[in-house]
C-alpha cells in the first residue's frame, strides 16, 4: 500500500480475532514507534507490551472508555518520566506504530488513561512516571461491526485556515480532498 493510502484508510478498530500476535508481528510496529523523532531528541518514552490477562484487565480499569481493551490480545502502554511527558511525542510514536500495523492488516486503536495512578500501577512504572495512553493491537475480527464511532472527518475547508481564523462574515472555504 502507498504510504498515503495507508494513512487515509486507517480506522480505529476495537474488535479482534483469536489469532495471536507474535513477536515477529510486533517487531516492525515497535521499530516504527522507535524511529519517531522526539523533542530535544530526548527519546524519553518507554513502551510496555502488555499481553497478560492480569495487566490488560488492570489497564482496562485505568480509563473511562477502555473497558473493552482486555478483549484485545496486546495493549502497548506508553510511559514517560513526568518532567519529559510530551503528548506530541507519544502521539507520533503511536501513529507510527498504528500505521505500520495497518499496512500489515492489523487492527489498532489508541486509548486514553484518565486514572494515571491505575495505569502506572498496572505496569509497575517507576515513581515519577506517567502512563497516559496506550494502543491496542490485534488481528481484525472477520465479523467486526463497523465502529459506531467511525465517522467522516470535518471538511478540509473547516479544518484548515490561511494566515488567520476566518471572520464571521467571510464565506466558507472549499478545498479539494
Ligand atoms: C488521543 C486519542 C484518544 C482516544 N481514546 C480512546 C479511548 O479511550 N477509548 C476508545 O475506545 N477510543 C479512543 N480513541 C479512538 C477514537 O474514538 C477514534 O480515533 C475516533 O472515533 C475515530 O475513529 P475512526 O478512525 O474509526 O473513524 C482515541 C483516539 C485518540 C486520537
């Protein structure tokens, strides 16, 4: 798949099959995350590959919209020391990982942990570290329903402004996709 096609067809998939995710399956995903740049080249983030039922269940209780994540075979938690926690860096690693997975036909979804005490405890993070996000990884279920959250994105003309935000009396801008 062309990189552009991989990017624009990626959807967040929550329903996975029984097919196990092997170390070989994960290797290119982890390498893709590793190659993301980081602010000040700190490379401060660490990834925790969570496979055990116990840890996935603990992580499922660490977010307000994560109750389903223990049904997915692998949850990759992103951790960072508090003084270097930059969500932009986490996002770049997560998106690299998810796009590499999508190109290989795997299903991924990012999730948020609102309860940082629980997410840190779930993976035994060192004191002073935060685990704000994770990405679920599996092979897509054959009979997965379309995501109820799956939706069209805002129009490009609404997403993108030129130089400044438009004034209330300016007509909406149309941009080709
Ligand atoms: C930063 C971020 C946090 C998210 N957190 C959650 C979450 O906690 N639980 C969940 O089920 N989905 C979560 N999602 C997935 C979004 O719901 C999803 O990206 C959105 O609905 C678009 O889905 P689609 O790509 O299938 O259209 C998160 C997405 C992002 C980008």
